[in-house]
């Protein structure tokens, strides 16, 4: 299991590299905002200093990206999150951009185009009146 750390800071989510840059900037330019014990997260607010958390344990309703560099944080999704990703992929169709493709790969989505009348793939259907459903599906959805 991965154990990546992300940070919450000023109502955004940050990757470890960007959060470390933020903390270095605060130390250099606003030393009065540095918590006495940054390991005691109860002693400070995430609006003042980044708070770390384990990405693997925080389900979200959508894929999370770093607010600074836009790196995909590979967070787990809630059932609403899988529905969100599916809706985004379905709206795009089979040809995805880089970000959507990264989501599809990470969350195990695959493109399906099959006939509801015969359950064959679109390319194999011989129905006279096919009812083709084109959509993204994930074995991870629940």
C-alpha cells in the first residue's frame, strides 16, 4: 500500500513538495506563524500552517490534485466520487485527455460499447435494431 502524504492548507490540498515550499516560505518570511510544535496538529489551524494527512485513508467525492502543481494525488474515492468520475468520463467519450486518462487508469475504468439487446460488443452485434450503450465502467465502483 502506498503511503503518500498530502497537506491541507488554506482550504486547498497540496502535494508534499509544494507544502514543503510553503512551509519554507512561511519560516523565512513569517516566522511568527510557525507553530511551536508542528507535529501537534491540534495546536494550529490549517489556514496558518499546512497539516499533513495520509492520502490513502481519506476518501473524497472527486479526484484530488495539488493546488500548486496540479499533480494527481491518487486519493481513494467515495461511491459519489466514482459516480463523479464516471460522469466526467462518459461526458468525454472514448478519447480522453491526459488528466481524464490518468483518472480512468488509476480508478480502473474501461470503455464499453455494447448492445443491450444481445449483450455483444458494438463491433460484434448483428441485431437489426441494436440498442448500443456506450459508457465507462469500473470494477472498483460500488
